[in-house]
C-alpha cells in the first residue's frame, strides 16, 4: 500500500492520556501479532461458536481465518474483494463485497447469496463497512474505493454519482438512503443502546460524526465526534460503556462517549484499518493493520451482538 509515514513514526506500545484508559488495560498487557502476510487486512469479525476470527485480505481477493488452536488459514477464495464483515442476529456472516458491489450473506450451509446490489436500478459503488441493528436491518457505507482501480475490486464509473450511507431491510427488501452529505463514508457502528450512529468519513474531512437515531430508521443532528489524526478513521467498534475504539494510521485510538481521546494502542504497521471485539468474554480487541492480524486483551467488553 506504500509508506504513508516515516518509519520512525511506526511504533508499538501504549499511550495513556487519561486514567480511564489505564483502567482498561490489564497489568503487563501487550499487543499480540497472530498472522502477517496480507496485502491489506480489513473487516475482522469474531465467531464465538467456533472461537475464531475471519478477516478480509482485499487486494488478494480472499478471506482469512485464525484461531488459537489452528492458527491461520484461507477461509474463502475468491471472496468478491470483500471488505467489512459482521454477523446478523442469527449468526450468519454478512459482508461488503467490493468486487460484486453488493452486500452478501453466508448461509448456514456455506452458500453465499446477494442481499442487495442496486439502488433505484443503479449499481452500488462498492459497499465498504456495515453493522446489523437489533431489528435485523443492515446499515452500510458505500464509498467508491472498490471501483477506483482494479486493486481492491474492478475499476468502473459510479452509477450513483454520490457516496451514501444506506439502511437495508432484508425482510422487506427496502433500501433507503439515511446519509447523503459525506465525502467518503467508511466505518460505522451504533452506540450500545443504538440511540447514536457513528460514521467515519475517510475522505477530505477525516473525522467521525455522531447522529441521533430517530424511530430506529433515520438519523439527524449530525455533529463531529472526533477528528482523527494521523491519517484518518476507518473501522471502529464500541464497548458496553460507549467508549469508541477506532483505527488510525498509528493504531487504535480510544475515545470516551464525549469524544475525549483517552489513549492509543500503537500498532507497528503503516496503517491500521479496523477492529472488532471477540474472545469468549468479548474482551479481546482484534485488529487488522496493513499486512497483519493483531489482538490485545482489555478490561472492557465489546458491545456488538452476537
């Protein structure tokens, strides 16, 4: 992906700016690297029923799998240049596919079905990241990264002419725009009670915005939650107390629900892409960064379900 920072800025360790972050760290905790060898690691998702993690290696058009008992292996290839992943309330894998410009779902028998790939008759750009709300609806971002070149998808012109945040209802098939004022919307997640939707803009603003969720179906009152530097925010998750763990070029930055920077988990890669809570008690933060999969054990519990 190219070097974006001077090598002397690429560091590993912990930076503590607030006592609240110190309390999140077990005594003597260190970042662990589980695998290296991807071209651009993204979209980690944890499977509690098998105690393993699946993540995307977008340019290599494959998905990887890692467990402490079996190590790393290829989960799926080809994979539609999959980026973000999540699990729905039935435990099925739901994915953003750059290559097929769709949201797909992996059924219990392993078959992959397309859930949605068009809006108002036009092809989506390249769905990037997604979350599944408690009512089963899928909220996802649709920037153009997968159609800008053949590196993370297939080069093509946008049929939508803009980059939106969508809400999709698998039960009714309704696809609705919920956010239309982004440059390049990217990572997103809900607060623990789903009253707030956070959305990263990895385009020119390079910040995370917070929105009130209205009637479970719309968003309003957009405001800047955090300006993330160095680089930009990409993927992120929240813990049960509402603290937000976001990727940045230097690693994972941790923000309070009020948007205060509490601390950082520095990751020794050029860029950090995404993260997701996992482990039997949801207290291990799995991190995808450039070429590798990492994790760190924390004294917090991830809010996502399942």
